[in-house]
C-alpha cells in the first residue's frame, strides 16, 4: 500500500504509468491523534435512487455500502484543513468501530490525487471535471436524466471516453509547455500506456457525448 501516514492510504497502481490508484482507505477519527492529518469528515458523491447526492460521513456512522458517482472526494480534518481526490465512480464501503470509522473507496478507474496544478494526476482530474461540467451543461433542462445516466456508467468506460475526448482535443505529440498543457499531455500519455499494458486501449471507447 502507498501510505503517507496522513489518515488515508492509497493502494498501489495496477501499472507504473497509471495516473491514480485502484483503492483508497480513509479513517475518520473520533478525536485528533495529532500524529498526522486526522480526517473527521468525508464529503463524497453517491447514487441515491438514480440521482446524485452528496454524502457527508462522520464518526460514528452506520455500516453501509454505496455506489459512487463521479466527482471530488473531500476530506476535512479537526483543524478544517482539507485533502482532495477525484474519482469517476466506484464503490464506497463504510464500517464503524469504537473510536474510528473506516471508509474504503474501490474503482476500476484510477482514483486521482488532487494536489496542485503542476502534478499530472491533478491536471487530469481538472480536465475530467471540466469535461463532465460541459456534458452537464449540455443536458440543461434535463438534469434528472443526466444524473440518472451518470449513475449507471461504468467508471472504466467513462474514464476511457474522457481520455478519448482529451486525445481528440490535444496534440499529444506537442512538446511545448508554453500553452500550459504539457503536464496534462504527460498525464494522458501515461494513462494510455497503462491501458495498453493491460490490453485495454481506447480502440473500442465510445465518444463521451454518446454515453453521457
């Protein structure tokens, strides 16, 4: 496992070029330990009867399982400092114990760390979030239909459709960083190498506009 001793743990990526991680473990504490980042709250998007709802999990919590929707995962500690990740969907499992609650996020699409713009995973997360915002705007007046479709998408299928859309918008062979997209290109190239290594490229990926 990949741990920074921050109250949350990433499991190793399936491929070294993958921009994110297949699993994220988060521990919500009853009181701060003062040893690391101590999450007291997690804000995460989940499917609620075919619509998208923000789930605000704190300790103590009931044992539960939820289907995740695409979006940011936001952790808040006892000093109101935050840490953020981005997911294209998956599963959330919550188990509560005496002094802590454990939240496990699992996805077949990489879970991306949201750190700063110069980091490839953050650049990719920003690009995905922008693509989803554009698709949401295209469904204006039919947002309930948009959310219903969003909750039904396989995370990996959405991931590949988003990558295809980005590939069509960007020249991945460009080497100039002057347009501010060099970090994003690097992230996309790594994501494509990881998919190809797993035998699952973009050849069969549908356009984003077709599935969402």
